[in-house]
């Protein structure tokens, strides 16, 4: 039996999208604000939103973005123990397996059901290590704990809860309807040893008069013995990105629209969480585009990262978005490609080693907006970096010239290596390489300065970049996290939140 010091609170959900991630984040900040040493944990995350963090052996690795933000909320350095297993979907039936921050090719090839027992010791060790190092560990579940077809191979919900002997709260999205049935059905499907760990029900995204819920919470408690401990009002703009994808793809704007940004939402979009800050900038309208109509009226078009660049490029062509992007650029519209989006902007992508499939099958022509060629390599580039854009480059027009001389912090996750296309450049095709302060290429500029490609993720999370591009002061993440903590304190009450710690009087 491993030695544990932390109190563990686990946030489970009746469904995906119930609100587990943001509530876990808010709880991390609230307990950190009480002067406690707090860590987040999610055993297994399936997401193409990933961040670069240190591994235990000093290398750089990957973890899910949700746990990265939760660590920031907890005011601790993110590390791979907080999300030991990350599954990055590459196709509808296939995911890349990242274990303790590193791609594991053998586990990626292994049958899904046979994977659980192989990785459980690593998952349990990561959780135990966090428990030994922290006062409170706030654990997030995945999907629903009552997926009875998956129960025997569960390593992310009740098996974790039992191992940690966690106090579990079960969250349901009441805005979608059926919340009480979801709560009761989830509780009823759990075996009795797991039911006793459920100590509270939480109704999330409620609109209206909470007194009208009676007598349902009382009836539910009579059936289960579990009280409904909180009804959380609808928070439409909590400021945190969606964990699993473009969950809310409604067009969003803040105030009178002065700039419309269309982000191309291909099927394997990755790292879309980096665009969350754009949603809160006054005067900016953000639109997720899946067809040419989505680009109509856009000032900027952004091609984001992709987990399967060549497949997403083929999808983009099937939607006739390639021609629409070319027309936008020809008319002088700004285009930004980030990571996979940068690779798409070039003349060609070559995959001689079969990084994205069979060797050679991933070769594809690019959009031809920048005279660049990208070759996929065997080793993945993972790094966090701070760079300064060159102080000058020739840009006749386009918004990106505002970045000249700006320092930016970000991260890179990519297999591709990009360089100028030698034949095209010899024939006079123009592309400017923007050097960072270490004299490495950090961006490429084409057209008349309005086409911009970077490998660096996270530029819109840097206040210096936002200030340069939008000439506005932006609410920083730390302020949003404190507002979340204040919100849950009003909803749950300090007594409820502190009661979790009653067995750890030495904390106070």
C-alpha cells in the first residue's frame, strides 16, 4: 500500500461536456488560494489539444491542454504525471498513444482493450507520486463512469477513484435536459463499492429559478442517499477552451465587430485551445469555417494545427476551401498558418518514412501560397521557447508587420521540417524568412506580406502579441482563473469546500 498524504477530490460527469474540466480547474484555483499545495490529475485524456512540458527524466514531452491549464490554476509547474496517458486521435479508429509525455509506438499498435492493464501501473504510480507531493489532488474523470461496456478496462474513472479513495462529485448538464435521469442512471449502474464514493450531485449550466427544481433533488436523494450539493448557473464565457474540440462552434463576437477571423475547422484540428483568447477581444468576431461560405467577409483566415496534416489537406480540397483560401489571399486578405497550417500553405509535403501512413502515401501538393516544402521526420520536435521576431521585414501590407520586434513565448509540436523550395526560389518565387533572436527561422512571410506561417503554437496567448495585433489590453488567464474560484465559492459555499479537508486539520 503506497503512502498517500493528499486529500483527493474527483469530478466525474454523466456525459462528456458536462463541465468536468472547467470545474476541476476552478477547484484547483480555489484550494490553491487557501494556501494549499494542489495538483490536477487525469489518468487518460483523449484530445489533440496538447502542451509541451518537462518529463521526469528531463526531456520535453506532451500532456493534455486541460491538465496544463489546471496546473496553472493550481499554481504549480505542469508535468506529465498530471496526465500520464494521452491519446491523440489520428483517424476515427486510431489514436497515437503518448505515455508519460512520450509517443509509445508499441502501445499505439496494441489492441485498445489490451492496453489498460499494461499502462495501469504507470498511471497508479503517477497518481501516488502526486499524492505524496501535494496536499490536495483534484482528479478529473472522462466521459461517464457508467460506460458498462468499458467498465472492466476502466483506468480513468472508478478504478482511479478507488485507488485514491477519492471523494467523488458527479456533474450533469441540466441545460440539455434529463439531468436527474442521468444522475440516477449513472449512480444505479455503478457497483455498490463505487456508489459509496459518490458523495454529491452537481447540476451544471442551470438557467432560471433554482427553487423550481424542487422536489427533484430531494426525491433523488431519497432514492440514492446522495445530496445535490450545488446548482451552478450557466456560465457562457468562462474563458477556458473546450477540451475535446470545437464543442461550441457558434459564431462569437464581443462588441461592435471591427475584425472577422475565420478559423478553418478541419476534422483533425489540433491545439485549437490556443485561439480561446480571441473570443474575448472587443471588436473581434471568430467563426469556425468548414466550407467556402465560412470565409465570406473574413479579414483573416487561420489554418490551425492538424494531427493528420495530409488527410486534413485532402478534406480541405474536398470542401473547395483551397480555392476559397487562394481567392482570399489574392484579394489581399490576411492568411495565417500555424504548424500543420503552415505546412499546408507550402508547395509540397513529403512523407518518405510514413509518419502519417504508409511510406510515400503522405506525399501531397500544398496550397502553393508560400514557396516552401515540408518533409516529415522520424523524430518529433517538442520544445517551449521564447523568441523575438526580427525588427524589420519587407511587408507592404498585412497585420503581421505589427509583430516586428515583438517577443513571444510559445511551444512547438511537429514532425515536419520546413524549408524554402529550392527550385521555385531559384525561379524567383519570394518568401521571407523571419529570424528569431537565435537566428533560427521562426516564421515565413509571402505574398505582399499578408501570408504568414509559423510553427510556434500559443502566440495568441501571449499578451505582447495581442497588444501588438489588436492594440488592446487583454484580460490575462490568472484573472479569469480567480473569477472561476470566486464563482464556485458562491455556489458551493466555503463550508462545503472546506469540509473536504476536515481529515487534514494540520493544513490550517
